[in-house]
C-alpha cells in the first residue's frame, strides 16, 4: 500500500465514513417528511447541494473530534485508533476537525434563503453543534451521556427539516424516536472494546421506531417494518443471544446499518416509496462499507 493510500485510509478510518450515508438518509427523510406535511417552500436541488455537504462535514468533524478527545483513553485501553497507532498527530486531526466544523456552519448559513423559518434553522444548527461538542467532551466521563449521541441524530433531523420550514409535529416524533434508538445502541457500545454486554434493556430502546406504526397509512410501510425488525432480531440472536459467545461490536455495526431502514419507515409516513427504496439500497450497501472501514 502506498503512503497516499495509507494516509487516505487513515482519514477515512478517523471519519468512520462507512456510517456517513446514514447522515444522508436522515436528511432525506427529514426534508421530504417536512415537505409532505405542507411546507410552503418546495425542495430545490440547490438545497441538497448545501445541506448534504454541510451535514456530512458536521458528522466528520464530530468523528474526528471524538478521536482527539479520546486519544488518552484509547492509549490506556490499547484501542488501535489512528492517533494511538502514530499514523497521524492529534494536533493535525484537531485542526482539520475544527476547520470542517466552521465550513459546515458557513454552508448552513449560506442556505438560509431556502427556509421559511430562519430562526428555527439557526436554533436547530446551534443545538446540533452543542450536542456534538457535549458528547465528545462528556461521553467517557458519564454513563448516561449516550443520550447526547441520540441528541445528535435528533438535532440532525431538526436541522434538515428547518432548512425547508418549521419542523411539523410528525417530524418531532420521528426525530425523537430516532434519537432514542441511537441512544440505546450507544448504551450497548459503551463496553464493545471489551466485548461485554452489561445490560440488555437498551435493546428495548432500539425498538422505539415501532411507534411509527401508529401513524402508518400505506400498506408498503409494513414490509419495511418487517425487514427492519427481522434484521435486528436475527442479528441480536446471532451476536448477543449466547452470553458465552458475544459479538457486541458486530451488533453495533448491525444497528448502525439499520439506521436507513428507520428512515425508510419515516419516508413511508411521507408517502415517498421511491425514497424509501433508496434508503433500503443504502442499507444493503452499508455492511459492505463496514467491512472496508470499521463503523466504530
């Protein structure tokens, strides 16, 4: 492997880019759900051209800062992350992360003309950045800081929706359920480096998107729901069913790969079958990306 290839892989590993498509499906679901709920402003192509890069940069900045803040802990736990392995300096990663964060904010401000509610947009962006920074600062210190990670996805939904209009009630519900799902998954991930399953109750939090079924009005919502449940259920049995043969890290990857299926359910509420199928396609591709770049 050439030095250029090695450097690129280092950055891709730092950014956990195998999870990046889930940010795009989150944004797709939030914007189309808001548009379907009666947003006054139509969805313009340029909106996607600003929103998706901005949210991608925020995600990548958050992931890079995670390695920066966790460098000492990773070294103590012998967690083979790029900074610990000496593949790149902490200072360089920090500089790139803060630059990405600034550029993301500029892009989001640049798209203000597409929103009918700029105040909502500003508040949601501020909330998202606060969740990202708070999680990176606190997640190794406080067990229940996992809710801050759930808050990141919650605020991502709000930010994407507010790029178009004021988030409708169904968007708030969808964002909340997604945040609970991610929080449950993050609880399980707290001890993945030791392959330990301290509690099983966080799995119940991951079932929160089931509540979307009360709002389903189209028949094709149910095949997506069964696919999501079947995927999680089968791999729960395979990875966590036997306490003597746990594969916690594998299940975390499985749970992350299922995020686009949650977005597919949300898009079913918005009566967007093609967009739901696009999310399923991303879901199919994610495990292959995870084999290339570790998702955690």
